[in-house]
C-alpha cells in the first residue's frame, strides 16, 4: 500500500482539498517506483487545513522544521513539514498552497483539472514547471515528463533533448518560431545540435541559479526561526499535534516573518 496515496484519500474525504506533487506525482506518472516523501498542494481554506491536521493527528504526526500549517504563512509562500512512523517507515509530509513557479491562474486551472481524478495529482506539464529546482536530478525528471505530454507546445517548451527539439523544429516550424519568446533557446535550433546542447546546459544552470536565489531569500528570512528551532522542538515534545500546532503558531508570530522576497519556498 502506498501510504501517500492513502493519505491523499483521507485528506480529500467529502471534497478535493489536496493534490499530490513532487516525487509522488512522478510515481503516479509512472516515472518512479517510489518516493521517500509526500508533497501536497493544499487549497487555501482554513477548514481544509484543520482537516489535514486532524488526519495527521491520527497518525501521531510531529512537526519538522518549516512553517506552521497555517494560512498566514502558507499564503505567503512558506511550506509546512510534518512526519510520523508507519509500519517501520518514516513518512514525511510536505505542504504548500502556493507552489513555486505556478501562477494563480495556472493553479486555479490545476484545481479544476483534478476535480474528477480519484487521486488528484499534478499534470506532466505542471509538475515539470515545479521541477525547475536547484537539484540536477530534477531536470532528468523534466525530460522524462516531457515524453508524457500530449501536445506539441508543451513538449517544445519542456524538452531537455536537443535531438527531440530538432525533430520538433522539422515537424512544427511555425510553432517553434512562435514559442521563441517563451523559450529563447529555441532560436538556436538552426545552429546545430552542439550549440543547442550548450544552450540547454546554460538554460539549466540559469534555472538552478534562479531557484537558489529564491530559496536564499527564505533562508535569510527564517534565520531567527532556525536559531530557535531546537528549543521550540523541545517544547513540542510529548504534546499532541493540536497542542504542538498552537505552540508553533504562537512562536512563529514573533520569529517567522510572513513575507519573504522571491516567491514560494519548497
């Protein structure tokens, strides 16, 4: 049994409150056999967050370093992290309401797309956008996700293969030209495979640096929170999840700023 799928079912009793992203979404796209943790996008409704906390309380979950599972921080791009032991497995659960690199219009469309899914999870294109992280391995995942995409525009915008892009340029020359503003390296296709591969490498490095800069803003904002985390963890030891959550929120109000520059944190 996939505990992350089971959790998603419990999170979404009555209506869709969450969708899987990250590694578990890659599993559901059949790109991986397993993932070591679960990443969920949550609706920005306090009653939905309360339901998530209640489900996690049933598993004896405890907070890991991150923000409280509270709209005041999640709506500003922070992420909440909890964990529990289940059948000898350390189950790690990570939550955001505003995933990195996903604009509000796209997020609204994602919720509509998942309404009829038995297990809601991010589409190949949306997951590829979220995978533009500072981890080299995620760009391999993006390349494989591209092969799960059905429409040529998505394939052209996300492909990590110079050979595939050259093929697309022969099949869809007008589309390649029109998408050049969105993805400048497409303008280098006619310069040959070697130059295109160099452009793909540069694009990856630029995306990695952009995400590093985004995360650096959150790390800077979280310095007071990080310095007090050890003491806060001790205070939460032995408490039920609702009690620990209240302690987290009270401490965050003075130690974790709601706003940080640079976009959402993951």
